[in-house]
């Protein structure tokens, strides 16, 4: 039986008179891939931002492995093993691929600031281990040939892979992927899907926002559907595609659901 890692209960966020997310209960288990879909403006990004700590919920709770984390700062949530990618690539320009991935490790540092300033053996060891780990992750996502390349020389698809590698550098227990297939070719989508499956296979919980149904439906074990900030359906891909409220929410895009 899958152990629940992430649990939101009654999660709500209001912006003045607008309720962007309304009383959402969502579970994601360790090693489980859960997709999140919904029309534009449904509240998906707001939900992600609350889980990551970028937004404080108006009400409700967020638990990670049974411990409440709602209201904590983003760095504190990251230190507990919650990593994310963004809808648009966000590389650190002027730095190499390996340097970008190493930055991701600072979310859960193994040496103290004093060690780093003093140049202690612990800090030197962490630097060496970080480089080795970064190289492993770069190879894992298929960017080994670009390990020393400056990030602006990467293609868009390669940039998506770099985002995943950098998120993995923080040793996540939960990784949240925001439209990882957006703008990718079919071959690149297949590569990302294989990477996501392997991440989950290592026991990491995966939560994916995605508009590309052909990418998401074969990948996700469960799908959660948001519409106007409310969770209108959860279940297997087949169950949500047959759900009347989901069909109604996607009236303008029935082909995407039908062909998935």
C-alpha cells in the first residue's frame, strides 16, 4: 500500500473577493505519479505555489509525511524535500550546466555557512560530492554531452531536462513538475516520461501539471481535475475522462481527452 507523503485538506486561497483555490483535498503517495489538469485559470499554479510555500493558504492545511508545512517559507519547505520546476525554463545564465545543477543542492546543504566561509574540510568534501552528484544527474536526464556548456546554448527541450536535474539535485521526497512537456517534440516527451517514471520508481512522489493529455494520461496513475478552483474529480485517467463534470469543463477540448 502506498504511503501518503503529501496531504492537503480544505486548502483554500483567496485574492480579495476572488477564490482561486477552494477547499481542495489532495493526496500524493510516495512513488506515485499524480497528474493535475484543468482549464486555464482553474487554480493549478496557485495550488502548486501554496504547496511550495510561495503563497500562504487563506485556510486549510498542507502536510508532508504527517507534519504540517503550510505557512513555512519556500526555503524551509525545500529543505524538507519539496522541489519544483516552473512552466518556463529558469536557468542561471552565465553558468554551466553542471553549475546550474549544483545550485539545486543548496536547497538541502550538507555543510554550514561557517564551514563554507572558513573553507573547512567538510565544505571541500561537500563541493567534491556535489560535483559528482551533479554529473550523475546530468547523465540521468541525458545531458552528459553538455555538462560544461553554458546554459544559454541549450535547446528549449534540453532546458526542460536541466530544470528536472536541478530539482532532483535537492534530493526531493516530492517533486512538482509544471508543464514539463510544454513545447517539446514527441521524442522529447517520451524521454521526459521515462525520466518521470524512473523518479517515481525510486520512491519519490510526483505531482505534474500538464495540458498535453497525450503525454499525461499514459503517465499518471491518478489524475486530479481542477475547475474554477474546485477539485471536481479524482481517479484513474480512464475514470476522469469519463466523468461528466470533466467532460463539461473541457467542452472546447474534447478531442484532447478522447485521443489521450
